[in-house]
C-alpha cells in the first residue's frame, strides 16, 4: 500500500469515528516526530502495540479485502498465562461495505465482535477440524448477546447496530459490511497480531508499505523501525 493511501484512510476513518461520537485517545493525534520525542514515556503504548493499524493483508486490494483497526488497550500475555492481571484488549475497527476481512481463526484469543453503529455486519462462521484446521463441514456454537446460537458450516450472522457475537479460539470467521460501512468494537483476551492470526489462505496480516509521502501518524507496524 502507498503511504499516501494509508494517510487518506486514516483521515476518512477519523471522520467515521467522529460521526459515531467516539473519541480516540490522545496518542492517536501524535505526529511521528511527537511519538519519537515521547518514546521514553510511551513505552507501554509501543510494547502493547496500541494505535493505528491498516491492512490489505498483503494483497494490494484494500477496498476489496482489508480492514482499519485502532488498538485502544492491550494486556500482557504473562498475566493471561498466570491467570491474573491485565488479561484483556480492546479495538475499534471499520469494516467497509463489501470489504472482506478474510477467513481466519485465533489459537489463543477469544473475542466479542460488536456492531457499534452503521450498517449490518455479516460474520461467516465455520468450526475447526480435529487438528484445528478449517472445518469445511464443521459447525459449532457461539453466543450472541448472551444467547446460545448453534451454527451450521458457512452460516452467516447478520449483526445490526448494538448486536454482537462471542467467538472462542478455534472459531473460523470472516466478516464484511453489508449495506454500508460499519463501526465495529472488539473486546478480547490479550491480542497478539504477529502470531495469533491463522488464515485459511496463505496471506499476511500486515501491509507492505510504499513510502511515497511522509506518514501522518505511525502504524503499529512502523514502531520497530521508528521507535526501536
């Protein structure tokens, strides 16, 4: 993806988020230079990989297959492993109309996917096979706003604003906006986007960036190069 396109997506996302009355944390507004100047006191933000995240899954077709994310908070894997402490994470996502977030599962993370506003969020579901692989003929069980929902393989949930689904590790899922863009909330156990996304197809989690202009804000995938 070109950096100019990423900057444009950030600006458009900011407008969508503001229309829904949601306010991002102060560090969302930092320029790259401000982030570098504050990196000594922002270590928790950097280590937890909080902030802007825009991906085309390495395919170069963001409008067809991509996702905007902003990680608001993220716990510590060590706390999760010992069963106490900061074991949770929260994200804000924007799923554009007909923009696919491709079929994947998590090995560790359980998550609530919440339609925070906009159009309908479609979530396509499959279970795992006995080895944890994609269960083409496997259904399963999820919880929708506290109510049990058994699903057949390939069943599609249609979540209206305010509705949600709870997915456990091993639940294969893909999602997209139907009828318009959707502001999506994600509340989960500790999030590790570098190792805990298993895709059905051999695709990448992060975009490859062409630096045609300077960044407006840093992506979480920029932290290693910019902040050490």
